[in-house]
């Protein structure tokens, strides 16, 4: 299972990503959770201490320069296919059976992203999505920045987390357009922080046919877990049922 999770800032992308990763790990799967949002922090939601966070891959400047062959060329010449297969083992932090990797910030070039760091990150993502068979959960920003056309094909489904409100719905529709541009058409919505059936009906009316595959109700426990700095996933029967249903819906649609 290779899932990319996106959505408006604060909608609950990391919460959903962590729930999926925790649940799959509980089932004995070797999950890779990728923090691909440079402005956020998946490690903290997993309940890790800031000192235990993985090192951002984009900041491994020397390693990247060496692997891409950019060293000594001023970054002008480099390979698009650097070796990355050892990176997950070397740089992931493992907690409760989840391997957490942190992508770090991508440097944007003028007409596109053609720097060695980008080549390295893209290749690492491609490796995880195409070469390794364990589940991969990508906790992304509100967009598809880390995915190029090539890597996008490795994503089985893109989940857009939407909280009640027009702006969150608008972001979902914008993301659908970006995603289509890079070839991702299998996209579905996870409604989060729902407080009433009326809210759900209102959102469904605005989502222009984007299918809703799961609904996570608003939860005081999740909100206060964040304040307390603990992982919001408790493994309660209720939470497990939510995640199980989400996974069933995702795998049923994509086969
Ligand atoms: N179902 C929920 N009920 C109550 N609070 C929630 C729920 N889901 C998420 N939250 C809270 O909303 C806030 C944002 O959640 P989260 O960090 O998962 O969102 P995000 O989309 O990853 O945000 P960012 O864009 O900053 O990465 C957190 O304080 C979290 O505890
Ligand atoms: Mg986040």
C-alpha cells in the first residue's frame, strides 16, 4: 500500500498518516512513514522527543554531493540516478515498528527543480514506492511538490484530508487539479474533525464528486494529545475501526 496524504494546513494530514502507520504496524507490517512536509513535524505527532527526530535527508549535503557526483562540479553536473537503497536503514528512526524518514526542504530552481538534492529525494521516493514492498505513507504538504510525474505513478492513492469549511474543500479541489497534472487520478477525501451530519452533507455537496472514503469525527482526545505532546493514536477499538474501514475502502477501490 502506497498512500500520499495531503490537504490544507492543519486539516489533519499528519494525524491521519500517523493513525494509518500505527495501525499497520500493529498488524505486523513494516511501515515506512515519510515526513515530506518541511513546515510540519510528523515525529512529534508520533510522540517522539524533538531530540529523537530523524535527520532531514535534504540536509545531508556531503552525502548527496558524493552520491550524485555533484561534488567538485559546483552542482552543475550530477546523476539523476544516485544510489539510495541504504538510506532508509541509515537515516530512518524506528519507533514501534514504524520507520520514519524526514525529507526536508526542497530547493526550488527557476524553471523547475534540477538540483542534486531534488534528484536525490526523488530517487529515494521512487525507490521506496517502486522497489520496496512494505506499505509507504507519505505525509505531505498541501500540494504535490515532492512528487514528479515518475514518482507519482508509484502512489496507489492520494488521500486529501478535508476539515469542515469551504477553504479546506477549495484546497482539495485545487490539489485534484495539480495531481491530475502529474498523472494522479486516484484521489479520495478523508473528512476529519466532523461534528455533525449536516457538516458532512454540506461538504459532500461542495466536493464536486470527489469521493469520501472515511470520516474521522472531531475528538477532544486527539486535540488534547497534541497539547500534551503525546501520540493521538491510542489503539482503542473505536480508532482501529476507523482506520480499518479507511484501509478497506482504499484497497477495495484500487484492487
Ligand atoms: N479528528 C480530530 N479531532 C480533533 N482535533 C484534531 C483532529 N485531527 C487533528 N486534530 C488537531 O488539529 C491540529 C492539526 O492536525 P495535524 O497536525 O494532523 O494537521 P496537518 O494537516 O498535518 O497540519 P500541518 O499542515 O501543520 O502539517 C492538531 O492540533 C491536531 O491535534
Ligand atoms: Mg502535518
